[in-house]
């Protein structure tokens, strides 16, 4: 209460002119600020990463930066970059690192703090590129959260997923459709995606481990890596994530 009053006083036009904006910002930082934290989210497909990112977004008010969404956004807005990457994305191929970095740079220079980066980096080389970008922008990285699940848990979770053939909405173990095999939103059929079939999932996981393990070791050596047990029920994962972030907020 006292600090709120203090903040109001110092934010008044008179004090703003009198002391200058820097002092006002300093007061806000010490007394009113709720701390900040920038984080990268790592984890294989099927660990509920999207759900966890959404939880952090709602609970802490952070900005979820998904490189996949950013790329799709460029395509939808028909920007120069969007036009260039559309055919690549339609073929299901990966967009070149330099392009992803350019889009990410644009986004990060606007957001600057309290973000959850998801989808980039995916390998050690990209991790090093991200370091350079953050350094260039003067942005810090506080935590790399890795969601770790057993292969059988992931296979079980992904093979329970269904996608609507029409609107593309995805249903899973945590959020099933009300009627089995029918989309809640548009009433079309929901099916198992080819990508989510057990044999394909096992291949995807093998590839993920091979590529991401060095990245995870890299962040561990920098003291940034925190692992969360993705085998736990979602509510337990949420409370673990909550305590990690509360401890690490600056
Ligand atoms: Zn649908």
C-alpha cells in the first residue's frame, strides 16, 4: 500500500519532470516490479509442452513465443518473408535458420523480457546462434526448462491424440473431445495423425534425443538447465514449474 502510494506520487507529472524518468523507472523496478525471467522450453513431442507454456503464460503473464506460430503468422500476413517460406513450409520442410533468426529478432526486440521461447533452438548450433542474438539485443536468458518423459509415456500420450480432419483441432488424453471420434467445434471426424502412430513416434523420439542431447548438455554447463519430470500428472508438473520460476525470477 505504502509503495503503491509512493509510486503514484513519483509518477505524477510534477515529479516526473522534477526527477526525470530514470528515477521513476528505478522506483518501479524495486518497489512495484514483479520480477522478470526469460526462458527457453525444451522437450520432445508429446510431453505436453504446449499446455505447460500456456500455463506459464496465464499464471505468470509471460509471452509465449513459438517460432512455429511466428512463421505461420508471416505466411498468413503475406509478408516478404512469408511469401518466401510458404512453399518450404507447405512441403513440410524446415525453414532456414537465418530466416527463423530474423523473425525471432523482430519479436524479441519488442518483447525483451518475460518470455517463453518454444521451438527454437532445436540443436546445439541454433543454441549458439540464439546466444549471439540475445547478446546483440542485450537480453538475458535465466532458465532453460526441459520437460523429460519416458518413451512409453510419450507413445501412449501421442497415440491417444486425435486431430479433426476439417478444422485441425487436436484432442488428447488431457483434453478429449466430448464424443469419441467427433470434433466439438465443427462436428467433423477426428483421426490419429500418421506422425502420432507408435512406430513413427519412436523414430521421432530417437531423432530428438540425438539432436537435442548436446543442446541440453550445453545449457547444463552454463547452469541454466532445469529438468522437470514430464511423467507426473499435469497438476504436479504445474506446481513444480511454478516453484522453479518463482525461485529464479530476478
Ligand atoms: Zn473440427
